[in-house]
C-alpha cells in the first residue's frame, strides 16, 4: 500500500536523518529501489518526473505498476509515490492516477502566482490525505524543460509557502540537477540556516543529491533537510554496469542478449547505489 510522505518526513526530522527520493524510469528501477528499501528496512519515496511518466505511457500506468509491485514483492516498508517537479496540470493528473504524494514546482512563476497555485494544491492534497512538496528558488540545471541557475531561495518567501501547510519544502541553496561542474561553489549553508530559522519544524528537501560531497549531505541533514533526491547517480550506475556487460561481450554469449540478462547488471548497480545512499542519509532501519 502506498502512503503519504507526511509521517516519514516527521520522523526523519525528529530523528535527524533523511529519506531518499529515488526517481524511477522503468520496471527495473522500481524493483531495485523497492527491494533495497525492504532489505534495509528503510522508508522510501519513489519519484516520477513528468518526462518519465510520459515515457512509461502515463501516470496511471506508473501508479498501477508500483501498487502491484509493492503487493507482489511483499513490501512492508513505507513507500510514497511522488510526482517530481510537477506542473499545475501534472499535479491533478497524478492525484487522479493514484499517487500518494505530489510536488508542485512553481519556482519559475512570479512569486504571487506560485503562492496562489501552491495554496490551491495544498488544500487539494490536504482534503485527499496526500503529502505535498512546493518549491521556492529554482534548483540549478534542467528538469523537464525548466532551467534553473541554482539561485538561493528568499527565506521570507520560504516562510510564506511553508505557512500554507505544505508537507515539505524544496528551497534552492545552490544545488544543481545532474552532474556538478568543477567550479561549483558548494551548498549555501548560510541560506539553509536562515530558511530553517524562518520555517521552524518544516521538513526541507535537497534536490540534486548526485555529486554533493558526503560531509555537505550530513551537514544539510543536521540543518533540517529530511528528504534528499537522487536520480542522475542511479542513471550513471546503470549506464556504467550495462556498458561493461556489453563491452565484455557478455550479450553475445549464450542467451546474454535476453533483456532480463542484459539489464540485470544495471539493476544490481542501482541496488548498490540506493543502499549506499540510504546508509549515508541514515534511513536504514527506520521503517
């Protein structure tokens, strides 16, 4: 059964650890993340971008696949199915499809429009018992066509959005989607501390978890980050393992071309990466 992320966020904030959101792209991704969460007894959030949802033929296909997989695999740890960087329209599609959590990314709108749309969607999520994440200050890099330069959020704007009753707040603190450039100055802990001071016990979200040094991750968690998103790192692990399998000619040996065999090294690589991240975030044994 899918659950709202509300309880897992409350527990993570109180316990000074973070729950990982791992984006899914297909069956292998989903299965690898769910099995690892169960094995480590960790709560988990499955993130679905609008692009990935479209690739998998629609949000209903995704929701039905995840629900069936949770049941068939006997998953007992808390699992939230979450729209990642959702548009206003995308949020409603995911609500209808059966997601248990949504994110509205209105960071590219003028603040008043972001506030108005966030207010409406917080009310909808509250009525339906879903968790909701909103964003202030865009995250660097590109996510489904929304390009952000990684600017830092305004703490006062963060408080205004937090006061709407959002479950968790994504605030830009210099973080970037995808690979970090060599000249990246690092996270702005000064901004994070200022936001934390304004929003109090609001669980904060760190997007662009790939490539942030471990010590920065741990410091961010100590300053109120309760959810960390990982996507690119799992994609890179999958790619590296698949490339190795093919370069070693294993796809040409016997029935090595069978997709179940061809995709298995990547599947195992995702499991290893998710395990590594759950251990770093401190969520192991917290289910």
